[in-house]
C-alpha cells in the first residue's frame, strides 16, 4: 500500500510549541502531528461553513446560477 503522507517540517515560536506539547500531554492528541491535523481540519470546516453562509446569502438575495451539470460545481 502506498503512503499518501507528506512529511512537513515547521518552525514555531517556543511558546506555541510548549502550548501544543501541553495539549498533547492532556491525552486528547497522540502527537503534535495529530494536533496540527486537527487544527487543519477545523480550518477546513470553518472555510466550508463560511462558503455555505455566503451561498445562503446569495440565494436569499436572488444571486443564483442555474447548474446544469456536476462539472459546473467545481
């Protein structure tokens, strides 16, 4: 099975690194990597929620586009 993970190195200020380490030590996260993945997922969810909110505003304002195929969603 192919590994679909990329290794990314990050530089963080010591205070942030200590805060992340503290969260890992609570047991909620198995590692710093898991903590960062959690934050990225939160960011993605927030971004999607904002896009949905904007779309709902456009629909309410009558600014809609008729979609004739799934390709147009991209």
